[in-house]
């Protein structure tokens, strides 16, 4: 049986979702997902001082094989409270942060089913509220509530919304604004992206390529929850070595490796290896472009 005090990792919830470990004290099952989801609805209603039936919550997942089952548990729990749950399919953590924080989406909160850069058998949750991401104390309280919550399952309305096109447009705009003083910036660049068969492939095809950047040589862009190429960790030695080789062979300006939820990245370029939060992808790209533009002026 799951010990809810043992699946907290700071402001994240992470445990074993596949294999024998799913029945252990750190197991993440559909029932656990429902208990976490239901407790989040209650916590959100108290924080927002709104009846749960007035809440709208978005739920998405990274491609992990356990993701769909856990996402269903969360959506069922949201429905049991009378709140409206929206299924955003496979998305990135950044997109879910955007969904919760940008008023045009009208979501009061968001749940991202992911274990980030952890092993494929792991899974968990990132929770977001309209004002900000719950901190570690908030997560501890939500898990305390979950330990007492009785999840009975059920059904939910099949409401779907793809947030990734909007998220990609937001990132394109952010990059354009950052580099507005650098003429011809994107067309002179060659970036290689390794999404690791996670949710980050869009960054190559829908962000960089649409801005005119050469992304040829990018690989592992299609989501595959079995992660056939390498682990979801962008710092995986095999992933780093492969990207180093690709950047060298292609003569690329930068290589970017993403975690399963694109919540973490490793950038490989002339300055070595830089690891960063996935939210820093715009900064990593903008810095590389600005650096090359400066070198061209010298």
C-alpha cells in the first residue's frame, strides 16, 4: 500500500508506476492518481475560495506507458467533485504551466502526469494553480489529504484540447522578441534536437523550424513511452555522447536533449554541456544565436 509521505519529492510527486514496485510504499497506481487528483480539487477550491463545481482543471501526460491510466484516474476524480476536467493528451510540463497561468485558457489548475527525467517505470504528478505552482508545503498538504481520501472511480466527460500549438506559438513569439535586434538570426543557425521519444519533439518542428532554423539531423522526435533510444534523462551518458557526435558530424551550432516532459534539457555546443530547466529553452537558444551573431560582427 502506498505511503503518501514517501512519494513526495519537493514540489513533485513521484513513485513506481510499472512492475512489482507499483504495489509498494512508493507505488503510483490509478487509485493513487484519483486520490491525488481529488485532493488537489479540494485544495484548489479552498485556495481559490470557489465551489469545486466552478473549477476547470487541465490534465496532460508525457508518453510513459503508465500515463494514460493515471491520467484517467485524475480525470475521474475531478468529475467526482463536479469540476470540469480537460484532457490535453500528450504535452509538456511547460505547456501545463502555461495552461494554468494564462487567463485566456480559463483553467483554475493543471495536472501534469510525469516523472520528468526519471526511469520509464516511474511516474508521478506536477500540480499547477492559476497563481503559481504549489510549493513543497502545499504538496505535503495535498498528499496528507490524499492519504485520507476515498477514491471510488467513475466516469468523466470526454473534453479534449490540444494546447501544444498555442504553447509553440508562445515560444516562437518569445524567441522573436528576444532576438529582434539580430537580423536574419534564425536562418543562420543549425540546431539538432533529441526529444528522447518524449514530448519535446515539437520544439524542433513547431518552434525552431517554423522560425526558419535548420533542424536537420534532429532525432527521437516521435513520442514513444518505451523510450527505445535512451532513458528519459537528458544527462544520460549515451544521450550526451550521441548528441556530441551528431553536432560534430553535422557542424551544428547547438544540440539540445530533452527529458520526457521537456522539463529539463542538456545543451551541447562550443561551450561544453549546459543543463537547465526546460523553461530555459528560449534562453539557451537565444544565447546561442546572439553569440553567433556577435562572432559574425568581429
